[in-house]
C-alpha cells in the first residue's frame, strides 16, 4: 500500500507539488484569519445591578438595598449565583447565569424581577442595570498623580470624572470607565435667614388677598408674618 502510494507520487510529482502548495496557502490563510483573544472570555454571562443610596453607611445599604435585591434576584430563571457588595452610598449585585444564556435574555429577566423588588426598597431608591460586562474583570487600570503638587485630590478627581472618563468611553469597545477612590466635590447652598425674611414677608403680602375666608396673616413675636386659621 505504502509502496504503491510512493510510486504514484513519484510518477505524478507535479500534481503532488501543486497539492502541497495549495495546502500551504490554505493553512497560511486559515492562521491569519483565526480570531484570537489575549484574554478569552470563558466566564458565565453576568448582569450587574447598581443602586445608589447617597450618604448611607455600608451596613444600612446592605440591610435596606443589597439584601432585598439578592433575595429577589435569586429567583430569576437560569441564575446560577447572586453576589452582593455593599459600600458607602452604593450597592452592587452581580447575577451570574448558566452557560448558554445570552446577555440580552439575562438583562431582560433581571429587569422583570427588578420591577417586583422596587416596593421593598427605600423611597426614591431605584436600581439600574450596569453596562454589559464580563467576569474577566477590568482589562486596564491607571492612576492619576501630580508629582509637582499643583493639583490636589479633588482636582485630580474632577479631571478624571469630567475629561479622561468621557474620552476613554468614546473608544470603540469600551463598556465602562469606573472611578475608584478620589474626592468628589460637593456644592452647598447656605442661605441667610435674615435676608430671606423680607422676601417671605413680601410673598405673604402678595398671596394674602387670595387666602381662603377665615385665614389671615398675623405677626409673631419675632416680627415674622404667620398664617393663622
């Protein structure tokens, strides 16, 4: 058998050479077109639910937000695991699905169950779905620093949140740019009660003619008008 094949190849060496060249060309094209990933995503489909509860300690966030979300989302069909993380003012719940579940199907299922848990959360608190993500986690981390000392921590955080973040999110394929740490600036409006007093008096005089019968504006001990029935 082998001797017969060798005799045929020697007799038809031109066809053998052509066949070898075709195989080499086909193999080269196949290698060049194979999609390769540096970090292949072998993790299960997951959906992130983020809920903000400003000004609350992690324990309060855990009891009033994270725990109700975890107990409700565990009933989602196809959910393999539910993991909750509570921190100052924020709650993150990760819902991991069984293999073969598409990300769009998973997000729709989570949205349906989020509508059921809304009544169990504090008033004004609404959970939201995070961007499409993978269990491979972040692919790149960077830190902002100012060796010259011209920018403080709050200014560096502002540079990250209002400039670098939006530039990086504009890159095709980037799902999210998350800020960790830093100092977020707060803007407080402090009123002067003495200056507001005259404005309130003027407003009360304007609405006095439209007050119902039996309701009048009187002056209190502090010389401030008071509506009395």
